[in-house]
C-alpha cells in the first residue's frame, strides 16, 4: 500500500525563502524538496515540514556533475 505523502501548505511556500540567499524557492513535489535556484541547493521536506537548514540541504551542483 502506498501512503499519501503529506503536502506543504501553499501559503507557507509563499513565505519561505532560501536562508542563504533570501531568494524565492520552488517546490519539487516529486522529490519533496524546496529548490533554491540561486544557491543551487535543495532543502528536504520531511513529514510535510520544510527543513530550512543549509547543512541539511542537498547541493544541485553534485547532481549536475553526475550527469
């Protein structure tokens, strides 16, 4: 059985910005991440809660270098 994944409140998404650059974030529902294009970081969403810590973020540069 597949359990439904909790979503993120759209109003919360409007308020959140990258803690490093203060730039807007985009939501990647498939990967359950908030993406900062400016910082090239992906912040995880765990149990519907965005983890807005730079230390917890995944670098998008690493993903590009694997291709």
